[in-house]
C-alpha cells in the first residue's frame, strides 16, 4: 500500500505540477498580452503627442510669422502717422497764416473800401474802378456772413 500511495501521490504531484505549469503559462500569456497592449498604447500615445507637438509648432510658427508681419505693419503705420503729423502741422501753420490774413482783411478792407469810395470822383468815375469797388463790397459782405455763421 505504501507503494500504491506513493504512486497516487506522485500522480497527484504530476497533475498539480502540470496544472501549475498550465496556470503559469496562462499567466505568462496574459502578461505578454498586457505588455503588447501597453506597448501599443504607448506607441499610440507617442504618435498623438508627436502630432500635437507638430500642430503646436506649426501654429507657433504661423503666429510668429503673423507677429513679425504685424510688427512690420505697426512700424510702417507709426512711421506713416509721424509723417502725417508733420503734414498736419505744416497745413495747420498754413491755415493759421491764411486765417490771420483773412482776419486782417476783414478788419482793414472795409475801412479802406470806404476811403477809396470817398476819394473817387462822384461824377464819371472810371468803369473798371467802379466794378472793382463793387466786387470788393460783395467780398466784404460774404466775409462778414461767413464770420457771423462761424461764430454762431
């Protein structure tokens, strides 16, 4: 019986060893599958990250180009504004001088026109002088109207 028990025990050991090895092989296969899955996911993650980085770099390059272009455009506009400021100052000075002349004319011409009319002979004045004085009267009237409208 001892021999029979030893055989049974040996057979049971062999079965247990075979079952253990089968279970071990199944675990190895499962581990290999998990490692393959992890490697696939890592490769996919790396690919997505590369795509994201590439898209980010392209966007940054585009924005950098746009910033350079905007900076150049801004510099051009600043230069143009500076030039226009000089032009504005020039024309403002010209307008001020013209306004000063017009103001002087508004003050001086009416009295000079009155003096010229008084000095002109009453009978038979030359036609050209009469026309000129009439024209001056019209201009003085228009200038007074313009000044009156500007003040109101």
